[in-house]
């Protein structure tokens, strides 16, 4: 299959990237033959992929990186780069290509030190003779200092280096950086397109695939998780019961605490899977004897790892809460659709009885205020308000 097959519902973006990959291949071929580069080219050294969560920003960037490294012999016969089968495509997609660096973070931000390391790598010549590709999946998480470090590299790129930056929107990236990138905007895939890829690629039963795609409103990764993970379905069910439990102060406070506890449990599960392994690997690297004491002078390295793990748990908890708040927003959006008599399909058809009950008992104005309360909670969490306080404030506002 071609590298673009995982890019769901983005025909315009796929067309632009495929054209750029063809021109990039022509540039490399001309350079290898000692010929002059083509005058007109759709290829450039820096790209910015934006779009809503689940649209496939990271998927598009990785697919483009693979197409740039394609070494299929069919290219000499007029075939398009990005076959998906050759060594260049395969290693780029699975993350083992020497000239493709994919940077993602499980922390709250990307700092100056990490960015300087990337910039130094970007100055290297490609090991395989094609392109040095840096995929920065969380460009919106760059600190101000890190963004300024990156700006210099984007302004004065190495001849065969390509930067692929991903962010939710243009506003999440410094104007000076985005002005030096070619911008590609992805849209939310349709429910039908997401369901189709779940059925075709993941082998998920059609009814469950359509239900998951509808519930997540086109978010591909969330739809896959919802369709395959029983725990994800159980957590969503708990969230969708919250609107029926906030009728009194006690119920609202209990619901808030349960949301926080569920997010903390998610963070704990990630920690159990990753932290122990990381700690043991670092101890072994530092020369600690099996079950013995750490060598002198290694306390700083262990403290740095512990701080990183703590920041990751915070990020995981925030992400889990944000997912719950997205589900809650979708619930009230369905309520509003029923109140206004809209003919759009409901995302949460499985809880239609609750939707209809709240739609009957309230007004569209109150529903809008409740949606605003959920959005205000998300903004408070972004400003590092204590999660329990933010969620409790939201549940109290949902009573109005």
C-alpha cells in the first residue's frame, strides 16, 4: 500500500504532498547526476501541518517523510515516490530510518536543550544521500526560548534538510516561524471515512466501527481506541452519565472527584508501564549493581529522570481529563441539536434517552451556557489551575 493510505479524508493535502515528493525526488536525482535542479518546484525546506485533533497531522507528516525517502525502482519508470514497500518507505514509517527523526513529547513542553539537539542534527548531511527529515509532532509545545532556537534553523536551513512541524492551528506557532513554512491545513475526516478505515485496516466489526467513529466525530485515534479498548468505553460511559448527576451540589462534587480519580488512574497505568523500565535501564547504564546501591555522583541523573516522569504523569492526567471534557462537550452539542430540531446525526446515539430528557427539561440558552462551562474548564486546565478545582467549578456551573 502507498504511504498515503493511512491519511484519511484529506485528498487535497495528499495531492499537494505527492506533488512535492515528486519534485523532491527530481531534485535529488538531478543532484546525483550533477545536473541543474529543475526551475519550478513544489518542494520546500519547511512545512507546517495544522488541523483539529484527530485530523491526522502527524500521519500526514510521517507519510511525507516516507515519500521523501522512497527508493522504489519504479520511480525511474515514472512511478510516484511513496510506494510504501521499499526500504526507504518502510523504515521511515516504522521509525528506524537513519535520516528521519520523529520528535514527540509526553511532557507539557519542549525546552531549549531538546530543540538545540534537533538543530544540531538538522545540520548533518543525510546518511542515505536523500533528505534529512525532522518531524516535530508537538510544535505547539515549544517554549518561547525553544521556538526562538528553532527559528534560526528554519531561517537558514541546511541544503538537504526538511522540517515538518505539526500544530493544532497557525496561532499555536510563532508568526516568524509559520511565515517561513508552507502551510497545509487538514480537516476533520467524515464519520464514514473513519469507519471505513477501521473496518478495512483494523478489521473492526462494521457496527462497532460506525458507533466509534460517530461518538468521536472523526477523531481517528480516539475512534480506534474506543472500538478496541473496553476500558475506554467504560470511561466514556461514566462521563456521559455526569450530566444526569449534577442536579445537586453533592452529586456534582462526587462526579468531579470521580473524573479526577479516573484521570489519575490513567496516569498511574502509564507510569506502571513505563517508569519502572526507564528507571531500571538508567540504573544499569549508570553502573548500579543488581539490587545494590547507586554509584556516587549519579543522584543528579536519577533526580532528573524522576522529575521527567512526574511531568509525564501530569501530562497524561491532563490529556485524560481533556478527553473526558471533549466527550462532555459532544453530549451537550447533541442536546442542543435536539432542542433546535437539527437533522444532524447524534454523536451519542447510545444515550439518546438522557439527551432527550435534558433537552425537554432545559432551554437552548442553558445548554449553551453549559457548553461554555466545559470550555472554560478546559481553558482553566491549560492555565495550570488545580484540576479538582477546575472540574468542581464546571460541575457547579452545569447545575444552572
